[in-house]
C-alpha cells in the first residue's frame, strides 16, 4: 500500500480542478509520509527563518509525485493548471514554492500567454516576501527544461527594479551566461542578504 497514492486517488476530479478546493488537499498531501512529531520542531524553525507560511519537510520525490498527479488530473486541459500558480505562490508555504517550480518547469509554452520565465517574474511581483533559496530552486527547476532568457530579456527585466532586478542576478548565477552581461546592472541591484551579496560578488569577479 502507498499512502500518498491512496490519498491522491481518493480526491474527486472536480475538487482537483478547483484551485480553492485543492489548496487544503495539497497541504494535507504534503504531510503524508513526513514524521510530523519528529520533524515538527525542526520544520517550524526552518519555516520561521525562511519566511514561509509553513515548512513541512516533504521530500523531493514526494513533491514530484504530487506534481505529476496534478498534471494527470488536468489531462489534456493542461492550460488550466496554471490557475494554481498564483494561489500557491500567495499562500507561501515551502512546499507551495517547490510545487510552483515543478509546475512551471513542466508546462507547455502554449499554455501561457508570455512563456514560463515571464510567468515566473509576474509571480514575483505579486508578493514581496520571498526566500532566496526557494527562488534559486525554482530557477534551477525551470532551467532543467528551458534555456534562461537572453541578455536582452534579462536587462529588460532588471529595469523593472526591486525584486525583479535581484531575481535577474539569481537567474544569471544559475544559467552561467553572465560573461557578457553588463556589470553595472549587477552592481546596481538593491542590496540583499548575505547569500545574495555573495552571489553578486561572484558574478562581478567572473
């Protein structure tokens, strides 16, 4: 018996396709297989330090299975799965951000009006609280299936300022195409935390 499969297979299709109804079900799915009583103290601290609404400790394989189940539920109507992105992003759990990355990485470009990277940057603008580690993980996940935007596109995104500008720096470090990228744009991004500043300095030194 597989508790996660049993739980997901019990979810009615109409519920799975309804963003408001599926959110609490996804949160419950995140907990299956996680030793809550053992991990709770650690995950509470990680959630608080990372600025997450919650951090349950769901493993990467479990998250990939949940994402695969969602795509199966939507079947041929895959464009509908993008409706989950904003609600997940705004709820802000550690696992929610992970699921956003998995959905974005596996969407067909035809399902989105402006492409996957544009969808990602549009999400960033809706919430000023982000974990740098989660953003890097999402970028890495998307980069598994997509080339990163070219320098012209990244420069345009950086001109939007704020978190968009900082996220461009993260895309550069993941994509490794920063050799010809203007150093002044890297320098002019708003000051970030210790990890962000290490990334910035590494890019400037290359």
